[in-house]
């Protein structure tokens, strides 16, 4: 989940979102990771309703900060068609996850889980499409062969997270064997942890830039600079 990374469409680098966006992403990724841990817990116990609902509660909380960046960009930014499509995929993915999570709190779980599983898979597919949409221009603009472009695409962290989310939605929601069901629920946790990497890197890079800027000493007057200033002063009319 991108969750794939929600990067600013007005930034020159898709991996360097503004600090506020990175903080929102990190907060959402932490909540998704907590919810995913509950899903893993549910896969290994007989009384799985409580951990499932705990996980869905965390998941709803994680959707909220991930909704803010794309909605803010739509309201305030002048965006390209690709950026509009990316924001739509992000909002659609978060809303699908939130609605699916809400249905897990209904009393009739036999019917509600059909909606939950379908919504989780649909939301995961939206976020994978968004990650591919954002990563493809970078890969296609890099001078390389088709195989190297595919490798760059697969090396994108957001694409990795989206792939794990889709695997989780498919196996965690529709697998009939216990081993595959557990594999799918573990994929939720892996995808959530990957989603937290990019915002952590962005925040660390921003902190390092701030530290370098604050530690840079002021430029001192060198003999050559003093000489040039003296010449300029002598050449000016009195």
C-alpha cells in the first residue's frame, strides 16, 4: 500500500514527497502494520473474530492519513491527467479498504466477509495499479533495454508493496487451504512494512539536508575576495 507511496505530483522526484506527506504515509503505514499483525494473529487461532476486527479497526485508521495527500493535491494543485488518475486510484483503494473493514463489524459475518474480501482485493489492485502508473515513467525514461526496465519496475518499493497486497487479498480472502490462507495474511504484514520504508527514507533525507544546512559555516573573506572588493571600490566614481 502505496500502500503504496503517495508522492507529490508536483515534485521532481517521485521518491521525495514533502515532509507532511511523508509523515502521513508513515503514520498510516504504522497503523496498517498493526492491523496486519492482527490479521496474522487471526490466521493462527480458532477464535479469529476479535483479532480480525481489531485489525480492521487499525486498517480504517490507516486509510485516513493516506486519503489526505491525494485529496489535498486535487483541491490545491494543478495536476496532469496521470496525476489525476493516480490520485483517483489512491482514493479508490483507501475507500475500498475502509468500507471492507467496516463490514467486518457486522453481525452477519458470513455475508459481510464476502464484501470485506472483495473490497480488500479491489483496494489492493487499485494501489498496485497506482504504483505501476507512478513508476513506469521513471523506468521508461531511463536508457535501458526492456528487460532492464522491467527490473527497475519490479525493484520499486511501492510496486513490491502493491504485489504483496494483491497476494494478500487473493490468498487471504479466497484460499481454501489453511496454509495458503496464512500465507495471504502474512502478505498483508509484509506489504504494510514495505509501505513504511519510503516515508522513513524521505524523513531521514530531509533531516540530513537540514543538518547539513545548519552546520554549513558562513563563507569567510578570502584574500582574493578582499582584493576584488578593493578594486571595485577604487574603480567606483567618487
